[in-house]
């Protein structure tokens, strides 16, 4: 794993532990020579993790739409900064540049980005690992909700397992690095074989 896309909040959150966790993840990534790919902002947890990666001598690549850069929320001191036309192009480039994905605490945008790459994984569009850094129980409710989707028959257990989760950065990075894609999770393979059709 040479690069990792980190989704996180453009706010700091209500607890200092969130920023502390962003710094710890940055430290682990630099220690393991993993480059950061993220949304290119210089605010909130986005700014915290990027600044820490840079401070420690790591590589930080941002991808930001022109409209957000114009609002002066872009980080101009990054190793690389890609300015794109819209959010769709942003997410596509972030995914292309990354070998895996981690969602830290964040808002609606963070969840949207997380579930998009999970959906792509479920459909077999990529075989990259996806993880959730469950800082201070932030994602406990989401993890329980996904398990309820399994219980209620809307998500298969092997699909839910695509969303790996750990409470600390080193354990989560280990899971991502040892992830082995399971071809059986690919919905498109089943469709191609017409096993899901009457």
C-alpha cells in the first residue's frame, strides 16, 4: 500500500480526541511510507491530518474543486494539489490515486464518500480495502446500522465485512494491508452469470 485516501470532517468535531486521532493516523502513515490522498482542504480534521503528514516529512496530495479553492479553504502547501471542476471528478481522482480508503469522523460528505467506495467495492468496480477509524466510538451507531441491514436481509454478511473498522490507526492499517478481495462479493459477476435473474 503506497497511498491511502482519508475521508474526514472539514470541522474539528466536539472533542479534541478527533484531532489527536488524525495526528496519530498521519504518524502511522508516514512511518509506513504511505502517502496521504485527501480532499485538499486546510480546515478541520482535513487540515490537521495534512499538516501532520507534511510536518513529519510525508507526502500529501489534495484534490479540490475550483469552487472550494475559490472560497479559500484549499491547502496551498501540499506536496501535490489537483484542482478539478466538480465533486464527481474530485472523488474519481481521489479513488484513482489511492490504494485504499479510510473514513475518520466527519459529516454527511464523509459518509457519502465512504458509502460510494463501499458500493463500488460491492459491485466489483475496485478491489481496494475500505476502513472506518472508529475514534471514541464515533461510528458505533453506523456499524450497528449496517449489521441491522444484514439482519433484515438487505446486505449480505460478506458485503458488510467490506467495511472494516478498528478503534486505533495501527490496527486498521494492518487490516487494510492484509485485505484479500473475495470474488464472491462481486454482484456484477452474479449478474453476468444471470444468477440473480428469474
